[in-house]
């Protein structure tokens, strides 16, 4: 099972040209495309395939089009009002297209039930590349290559964080003032909206975070879910490089250390106590050549030309955020609103994440 987020991968795959996939009526989509985006279609019938690799938003590869395209839509069923915002993701990848941060080319944002999707969705270029989501994916590369790729990943994050939002038309993309307090409020609401059982460790982590909110620092564009398996990797002259950063629906303007904290949480996730064996898959193993998170923080600091403070609170916030996301997925699974296999173990990850968050805060004191 892949690492988990609000992204649109790790859905069991299947192809349809005449029927309906979960969340998408293919014949209706084809009729809509031929009427509204004729330059995207050919004489070939339109097909759709669910792309494996996520646990929430649904992502489809659209076949038969004039170019390889992808359709992204929110998850089925129980969806929090502040989550899965396709319009935000569409806007930010449109804005970043001509920058040093590689993203797919945005094509069109659609909110039309006649298009075969019962929620807003968008179309984008399908970028070539692979996801490094399990240890087996490392076999294609040497330790030196994986180390260089890791550095490129955090240097790309530094490029995002040092970009002037106004220069790319995102000056009004968020409200940096009070960002951290609003993050806690937002994820607290997400948690309240998905409560179906008592989770004492998560409740305690929420209170401890509220008691220690850092003061205001710098602000930037933030991705909101930055990690290795939200990057596509291609080979250029025999060396791996990043072809695109994916899953921007949580992007906003705010404290860039929240991205660094979440990145660190995922980098170290397979070492958390209490995680059932086999539930979390990750490609990040030091034995295969990946640097430590601490080393990558130093790379980020040099690339961004900033001094990075201690990060325990940000790592704990990331643990809270991920635990809440997992609990929401667990809620949908119990309601029969998930697509694919492997959801039965999601709920078992919530408490270990909350415990890890509490340890980050305790070890800092």
C-alpha cells in the first residue's frame, strides 16, 4: 500500500470505453469533449483508466484523445467542504507552468454534470514519469542517483518557497497572517467531521499543538502535501530527474516550514512505532542511498538561503494532519465510499501518527 494523502493515486485500475468507472461516466465525457473541446479528441473512441497510486481524489488516464491527458476529480461520498478543491489545484499548476517548479500543463477546469462527473474536475497534460513509492522502485537507480534525486526534490521545494507569489499571479492565493492557527482550526474541523470513534492520542496531540503555536515567520507559496511520491521521475541521459510535482489541491500562501515538516514526516514514516507491518510502503531507505532528513534540511537551507529553525512543532503538525486525513479515509471506507482494496488497514495508522507527533513535541522540551 502506498503512503497516503488527499492525492488521487493508488486506485485499483480498470479501463472503460462504453460504461461507467467509479466517479466517471465515460460516454458522457466523450460527448462533452466532442462538443466542448473538439481539439482534444480524435476519431478514436474515448477510454478512461483509473490510475493506481492514491487513496482519495480520483485520477483517470484518458485514452483516445489527441494528446495524453488526465482527469482529476474529488473522492466519492463523504467530502469535507475545505478539502479536495479542484479549482485551487488547477489555478496553481496554471500559475507555475513557466517556472522552475515542474508541473503538468493545465487544460481546463470543468463544473458541468453533463460531462459525466458529478463534481468539479479538471483536465491536464499527462506527464511521463514514474512514482518512487516502494523499495522495489529503487532497483532502477544507484545510491548516488537516489541521493542526487533527493537533493533535487528539496531544491525544487526551495525554489517554490523563494518564488514571489505576485510574479506568478498568486498574490491573493491565501492569507499568510494567522496561517498556523488557521491550519489547526481547519484540520480540527476536518477531524470533527470524520469522528466515528475515540482516539485519545489524536485528541491530546491537537491540544498540545494549540498550546505551542510558533510566532509568525516568513510566508511563501506552499504545496501542502510535498513528498517523494508526489513527484514523477524520468530518466534523462541515464540520470533520474523530476518531470513534475503533482497533487496541488492543498496549495496556498503560508508558512513554508509546514511543507518542510510534512516532507520530514513522510521521509521518516516507515520508522514510526506501532505501524502494522506492510501497511505503509515507502522507497526511502538509507541503505539504498537516500540521505537523512537532517541532511536534506541543510540542502534546503542552502538552496533557499535561509536559516531553518528547529522543526518539532511543524513535524507534529504534519503528524496531526496526516492522522486526520487517514481518519477521514477510514470514515469513508466504513461508509462504503472508497474505491479499491487495502482500505481496511487505514484506520490502524491513525494512532501511531498521533503518537509520533506527540513524541516530536516531547523530545523538543
